[in-house]
């Protein structure tokens, strides 16, 4: 074998070794990146501090707020919505569909909107200490100070996955503080789980009405929307208009 052939073979070997080395580093890099991603997705939320609270602009011009209801109590149509604060579909409904309902159906006097807690992601029944249940607990304690709708908004703004620490007791308390609530009164209410019976009553009502998932929407007791899908504004508006027209 000539020296030239040996040199070319050696050159090819070195290229192969360099490529293998690059491949190893690339694989290691992907493994490290994957591990970091897992930390961010599954572990980091556990270490979020109270200072990480997202504070959206409080809702304004709510039509005739009265506890967990909005609108004229004598409106011909009653829209009831069952939600779990850890439910991503509920978050979408609250942020995207509900404002349109308030603008065109509730503010116009056609319907009254009532919110019901349906905390099922932690497991059925109130008082189990999971994030859905404790979020409902916090919302009811905020309602005691006429801030239910503010708390509802801030809960959804700060949720980012089921049971990952985003709605831990510490962060729920920080949200209440962010809203400017009387913290002595809130903490007493929250720690005592004062509204456990009310939350359970909402859950039981949902069971009786046929709630099978959240959000579930009912207009004058009749379920609206297709199974497994979020009720649209159009579907809700049609149901409300049918009731309004029949009442005229």
C-alpha cells in the first residue's frame, strides 16, 4: 500500500471519528435539553413563589354582580355554568366565551349567568385538599368580600397544568393578597374551609343535572352544546333567544 493510500485512509478514519464525536455531543445535548424541559414542565411550577403571581386587569362593568351570579335576577333565561378551576376548557370558556355572553345576553337583560363550582379533577367531593378544591375554597372566600369574579379571573390567569403547584395554598393566598382582600378574614375563611358544604352542594347539583365534564352549560335547566365539546356562544344564544321569544 502506498503512502498516499495510507494517508487517505487515515484521513477518512479521522473524519469518521470526528463525526462520531459530533453525534455523541449532539445526543448528549438533546438529552440535557430534554431533561431541562422536563424540569420546566413538571418540577419548576412547584418552586414558583408568591411573587410570580400574574395580576390581570380586574374585570369592569360586570352587569349587576351578586355573589356568583351576574345580571337581572328577573331575566327570562338562566344560564348556569359548572366549572373546575383546573380545567383548561373552563379557562378558555371563561376568557373567550363568557365575555361575549355578558355583553350580548346578560347586559341586555335577556339572561342571568350563575357560576357553579364543579371540582372533580382532584376526585369527587369537597374538602379533599387538592388544587381544584382549594381554588374553589379561595374563590368562595373571596366572594365573602365581594371579589368572586376578580378571584375567578386571577385563578385562570395563573393556572398552567393540573396539580402542578400553580394553585397551591401559598399561591392562592398570594392571589387574595394581590386582590387587596382583608387577609385576616380571608385566611380564617380559607383555613377553615368555610364553604365546603356550598362547594359540595354545587357538585351534587351538577350530578343531578347531568354534568359529565366541564365546562357544562345549562339554559333554564336544559344542557347546551354537543357532548365532549365546549358550548359555543351561538349555541347558548339560540337557547336564550328561544326562551326570550316564548316569553314575549
